[in-house]
């Protein structure tokens, strides 16, 4: 049973990048307006996420690292269609506590004292402490007890690159929040509340912000690069669906390029950050453990909206 548990946990947390994503999503689900991420040793030694969100009440804090303990989903089968939060399986904290040492300190603003939960494997200990409102979750020594898993981890520098890119995507899609990423004690990325253009400045540098046009039509919001300043880099196309950064289906990337029509040189790919708002029942994030792949009920309809929104943005800004 212990081995089965570790395998199941490995589906959710197979590398430190997964820990960062899951903890950040929890902070977003908690309504945080400030999210600070600390990573040490490529995330294997430490991943810490501090937020100023709603916290966990003392009476339910011991449940948080239990498997399938979630406050986000009603236990009836149909509710999957109505998920509006990023998390819903109740497995992330549990998996982090299986794969490493979890420490969570949390306090709802209305509660006097804070609680600390330490969890590793099946062992869960709760203590009363004092702390500011919000939640800080730390995962230390990831895979220390799993040498086979440790051997297959990327080099710290490579993992940090991907973590930085991941946090950058959250900044791009949640630009209204404060964000800070520190790596081995040094600030790597910081962002104060702004619009999508400001987020492009934080992630790609201040000059990039002058290169983008605002897109807003038909449930599609964000920015695209001005055609004359567009370079051929597909790694700069970012989409989110209802707040969740997703790996875009190629149809959506194609729709953006088609929105430019003949304005774009052949083979060029614009920078874009596009947030799609869909009815929850029209998308299913439950097709992959990391929830980065969404199934869209009407992909061609969504693609048409994207193409149209991009075309409108370009039409509104004649060269
Ligand atoms: P899920 O996000 O799928 O519900 P998790 O294992 O990620 O499951 O978290 C378990 C529960 O712990 C959440 O449902 C939530 O109630 C609580 N929780 C976790 N992180 C936070 C946080 N940063 N702020 C407030 N509550 C949190
Ligand atoms: Mg979660």
C-alpha cells in the first residue's frame, strides 16, 4: 500500500515544477492578491509559496493534507461540470506530503491564532502558532526518500528555468496580483498589479510592453504583439481558460495567426497573452493530472472567437 500510494502521489507531483504549480493554484483559489514563491536547490531542497488569501480554519486544517480532502467540490457526480476553481481533486497537499516534508502555516483573517501543520507520509502534526493572515506552504527535501525518483530529476538550473517560465505564465494571466519569485534567495521575477501590458513588461522586459495591442472581444481578453514587431517565436503564445494557464491546442495558435491575416510574414508567430472565458460546462480540465490540458467542447467555435478578437484588435490600431 505504501508503494501504491507513492506511485499515485507521483502522478500529481513528479518534479518540483509540479509543487510550484499546485501551491500557486491553491493560493489563487484562496483569493490571494499577493503570492510569493521561493525556490531553493532547483525546488528539491525547498519550494515555498506564501499568500495572503483566505486561509484554512483551525477546525479543518488537519484535513488539508489528507487524500481527496478538498473544500472545492461538492461530492455529487455532476458537480465536475461546475468547477470554477483551479484545484478540485484534493490531492496536491497530500502528494506533496508523500513526496517530501510539508509544512503549512495558515490563518484566516478573522481567526486570532494561526495553525501549523507538518505532514510527511502518514504522519500529520498540528500546532498553534502565530502568523499573519494567509497561508504559507513549504515543501522540503522532495524525493529525499525516493532515490530512483531523485535520479531522474532535471538539473536544478534547468528546473529553475521552467519554474520561472511557469510563474511568468501566471503573471501574464493574473496581472492584477502582486507576484514575486525568488531563486536561492535572489529575486528572479517581481510584478506589481497592472494590466496585461504591464505583465508583458514584467515578464519580457519594459520594451516588450510597447509592442503589444489590447484584445478584448467575445470572451477573449489580453494582448497580441503589433504585426510589424513580431518575431518568429512560438514559445511566446500564452492562453488561459477561465484563469488556468493551458497548453494551447494548435488550433488556437493557428486562429491567432489567422487573425493577423496577411499582416504577418509567413512562419512568424506573434507574442500573445489571451484569457478565454468559457462556460465551465464547455471545458474539461480533468483530462490530465496537471490539468494543463483542457478539452474544449467547441474548439472550432472558440478558435473563431479568438481569430475574430485578434482581427478586431488589429483593425482598431491601424499601422
Ligand atoms: P484541492 O486544491 O484540489 O482542493 P489540495 O490538496 O491542493 O486540494 O488542497 C486541499 C485543501 O486545502 C483545499 O481544498 C483548500 O481547502 C485547502 N488549501 C490548500 N492550500 C490553501 C491555501 N493556500 N489557502 C487556503 N486554503 C488552502
Ligand atoms: Mg490544489
